[in-house]
C-alpha cells in the first residue's frame, strides 16, 4: 500500500523545486539582460576550450616544453581576451551566481521529491508519466549543474531551467498520477535498467537539443551582427560541437535503451519486438539520431543540415512521450492517464 | 576569332557546326551498373535511406496493424470507406511487411554492405602497412609544437619513440631524424563492427521468423495442457518449422491468482491489475519428474521446447444446461474472452441435441451490473459475477467450416423471444438457474473458475539478435570514444641543441590533439627548459 503522506511530501518537494526554478529562471534572465554588450563595444564571446586551443597552438611554435599542461598559457590568453572585452558587469555576474546556486537547490529538492516518491510506493519511481517527467527533469538539472561546474555555461542556464519548469508543471498537473503499485508487466528489474537509461538519455538529448537550437540562432546572428547577449555566447561552430558531444553520449544510451527494452519485452510479452507504437517510435528516434551522426560524418552535408536532423530527433522524442504514451493504443499504455 | 565585344552591328557569324560538346565516355551497361552501385553505397544515399526508414516506420504506429490487431484494422477500414481500401492496397495496415518498407531497409542494408566491405579492406591494409611518411613541413598540420632539448639526435628520437609507444602509438621511422606514429585503429574497427553487427541483427530477426513459432492456449484451472498441435487454440509456425515435432511436455494449471487495485479510488488506478500468478505442475518432455512451477508476467517458464509466457487471464464460469427432461446435456467450465480492463468477457455455449441445437451467446461480468450502458463490469475481480446471455436455436454446425469457440455464428439460427416478442435476455448470478420457455430445459451458473492465457513461443534467432546488437553497441561506443590520430616527429640541429618539431593530425573534430602533443613533448623534456 503506498504511503500517501510520503507521496504528499514528495509533491511538496516538487512544488518547492518549481518555485526555486522560477527564481532561477528570473536570475538567468537578469544575467542575460545585464550581459548585453554596450553599443559599439567589441564583443568577445565566452571562450570555450575548443575555440581557444587551436589558436593558441598555432601561435606557439616557440612553446618551450614546460609543464606540458595546455593551461600553462591560460593567463596570457585571458589577458588577451580582456583587451577586447571589458570585464563583464558585476550585476550580470551576481545574477548568474544566484541562478547557478538556485539550480543546485532545485536539483536537490527534486532529488528529495523523487526519493520520497520512490519510498512512498516502495519501488523504483519510474512507473508512470508523472514519475518519468520528474525523474527526467532531475536528470537534466543534474547534468547541467555538474557540467556548469566544469565550464562556463551561465548563458545556457535559462534554456535548461525554463523548459524543465514547464515539464514539471505538466508533470504535477496533466500527467499527475497518484502514488500506486505497478501493473504486473512493469514489475521487473528491467524497469530500473531500461527506463532509467532511457530517461537519462532523453535528458542528454534535451540539453543537446537546446544547444543545437542555440547554435543555429547564433549562426544566423553572426551574419546580422546586431549587438545582443547572443554575440557573447560561444560561436555557432563551438555550440554545435558542444551539442554533438552530448549527442554522442546520449545515442549509445538510447541504443542500450532499445536493446534493454527488447530483452524486457521478450520477458514480459513473449517477443522481443512487437512493433508496438512505443517501440516503433523508439526505433524512429534511434534512426533519426543515427542519421544525425551519419550526416555529421558525411562530407558534403553541412553541419547546419546535420543539426536540423538532431532537432527533428528531439521532436520525435517529444512526440514519443507526449503523444504516443497518451493517445496511441499499445502495450506501453502505462501513462496512468485515462 | 569572333569578337563579340561590340554586339551592335557585326553580323552574327554562323554558329560553328556542331559546337562539339565535351565528349563523355559512353557508360555502357557495366558502366551504368557501376555508377548505380557507387550511388547506392555512398554515404549520402545511406543518409537518405536512414531518414526514409524512420519516416516509413511511422505509419505503423498511427494506423492499426493487421498483424497486431486484425479486428481494429477491419473496423478502421469499415469506418473509412474511401481512404481505407486505398491505404490497405498501399500496405498501410501491414507496414513492416509492405514492399516499400522492405525496399527501404533492404536497400539500406545493401548500401551498408557495399560501404563496409571496401572499408574493411582498407582498414586491414592500414593495419599491415606502416604509418605514412613524415610531411616536410610539420607546422602546416592543424596542431604542432616545437621544443628545444639537449642530447644527441638519436637519443632524442629514441625518447620520442618511447613517449609515443607509451601512449600506445604504432611508431615507424621512414628516414633519419623522423618518426611517424598512428593510433586509434579501433575507432574504424568499432565503426565497422557496429555496421557488420547490424547485419547480424537482421539475420537473427530473419531466422527467428523462419524457424520460430508461437501458439496460444487458454487453460482453465484444473486442466492439463499437453504440448501437441491439436491442443493449441491458435498456432502460427514460421515457414520452416515442422509443427509435428513439438516436445511432448505437459502443464497443469493448479491455481490462477489475480490481484487488482481496490484501495486507490482514483480514475486509472482503481481496478488496475497488480499481480498475476499461475501455479502449475510441469512435466518435462524428457521424462524427468513433475515439478511445481510458478509462471508470472515477468517470469516465463522455459520448457526446453518453447517458453511459456503468461499473457492473459480471465474467467471460465462452469455452466450446466439440462434438456426438458432434466438430463444434463452440457456441463463445462466455459472460458469467456476478456474484452476490457474490467474483465467484461464474451463467450458462447453451444449445446448440440438430437432435436435441435441450443446456442447461448453473451457476456460474463465479474462484478456485473446492468444500467443504461447495458450489462457491464465495474470491477475486474469476481465480487458479484453474472452472466448476460441471449439464446438461439436451430442448427449451429451447418458446415464443416471452423467456428470460434468464443462466439456464436447466428446465421440459420432463430433467437428465442420473451412473451412480449422482445429477444429473450437471461441474467444469471452465481448459483442461479434459468428455466427456458417452452419446456426447452434450463441453464445453471454453477461455479466460477479462472483461466490462464498462455502463449508458448520459440525463437531460435533471439540469441544471435541479442549478441549482434550488443556487439553493435560495443562497436558504436568504440567508434565514438576512440580517436584516430597521427603524430609526426622531426629532430633537427639548432646550434648546440636539438629542435624537436611534433605535428599532429586528428580525424574529424579532435580538440584534444594539442593536449596530446603537449603531453608527448612533456615526456621528452621533463625539466622546464626555460
């Protein structure tokens, strides 16, 4: 019997996370607003390593051994950047700091929410659409928060936090499902393996999608040349590389999801592949992202075209989740919504 | 000679006869074949086919598929008299067996084979060959570092060789003072493995289709199933299966336990299934002693000749029919097929008699009520079981054509009516008896049993499919994680010291190559030279 009071606390944690995320969204918005370069100011975008290093390597033929650490020349590079761009406004820096701290707080609150939900139902909390969405949001926030510790991703904050807030809003209303035991076919260790990996994969694809969209916009803006905060974020090519780096982690995870799902399907339904709508869409998503990786490796296909394929891939994920789960008749009809 | 710069008055010179177009070689049949093969095996074509495959799979999820749900498909076609037949002709209700879908994936696989074979040959060649010669000007490579060190040229080169070897490079010296090194062949190998293993997946799926079989059986509690063709309700063997060679094991259903959600009242949860357990006695075909086996939804039973899955369950009310003289003419646990989540079930009782047959057709309802929606069940567990039946008489088996056990073909039968002329409707609760009008006898709902719906399946291709897909995943990870890199070293004299120039070339975006070179250099000159 699910413990309803624990489930209540779980929802409370989700609501709190949503409140914190609202504030984080505002903080990131303030950050971007303050970050806009002044009129006539020469802009140097945030220099991700990927953009910096080749330039640095090209100019350092007289590089003399030393520690061998690529960061050895970093101060010089930073100094060079400061020449073109004055130190960013204090207000922007503060807002971004607040945004990041709030993101961490929301991540922890959501983790508590997911944990309490699991405790209340005495099972892995991935059994219906409410739980997938909450767990997926947690995964997105966690990936972003940890990644932001390793590189400057403040400009990405609002594009992660705001969609997560939207998804949580849906999770707690439209997709809400009471804490309950699972139907017999879901009672399997494969629920933990298959659904968890799928959710993490979707989280990575989601951040990759945000980066892919930004890279296209950034590319367009490079030709228009208007001063905007956009001109401060890494260049279109660098953004595209960041998006790619997420996709190549997410794609093998999705492949694993497909295989694990097939193993489970054989265990629970007697056949490892049934062309059930959810299976079809999982396969469609796999094929579209495979096409993305393929396009990116094909000479003569532009990165822009490849990025569009990746965006199509994420739209398929959205369809797979929001449409197939609820509207299509199949064996995966576990949404809990009726 | 014609000066066209003054277009005004100059008379137009006659066009040179047959402004000979650049002569192109005639392709010929072989040429065309080669051209088509090149086109088919190009990466671009593969990309288009991959996207087409994704697109082509979608209709299979939006339209009902005959192989999954024939009834729903037929109903869809009936409901759409214009579009239905056309879509049917175009294969939209059998997408994954349709010619166009098959064409896409077959072309994709041919393209894949045509791409992978030459690449395998190249990789094998590269594995045997030495890394290429050191380019003349290393500073033209995308990444390069130069460092001055002390020591003899040979010593320095040896140091570089060691440094590269330590980083798992294959090192070769094409000439004095130079080194060529390469690593990351596993990237291409992984990529090839990924593609080749996909062929394994296809072969596994195909062999599962050819050699696999599945059969369904409905087994009421207390009955025993013997694994022979005749005992199956439906049996679909692959084209290369010998259905007479089934392993002769038996399976007795001792108890069928089903639990449903009754505590949570919310919509979507109330009445949801919670646990299905079929307790059975299994007697293996090899003559070993019988043993008790529990079959659950995620716990199938491996019999050695097919796997038994618990895919369904339902109710088999025990019904007794007596004729006018009170003689029992029918007394059986009669399975009713479950049609909805609340276990509204349909079934038929066919009683053959010397004077004429009696046929009962209708619903079994585990918790039955009758309201304005007609007879329906409000909970899946048997809290208040009821039968809602109509009665027909006449000849049921008029031809030798097979009939479903669960439905009554009413052609040639006349429906019994009540005194008012309405069709006669029987509402029977557990233990009740209904006297049929006109001394035709009676029908009694004696007791209630559950049945288990077992699906017994064999798929000899599944191991190949699984192993291939795991290999494919491993290959994919290798191809995405491993980096293919070439590093070249040249040592030249610069006064008393040696100048070591190291150049690197990565495949695709390789942002890490600069770090790699810095690391090689650091191993060469451990102490800061500055």
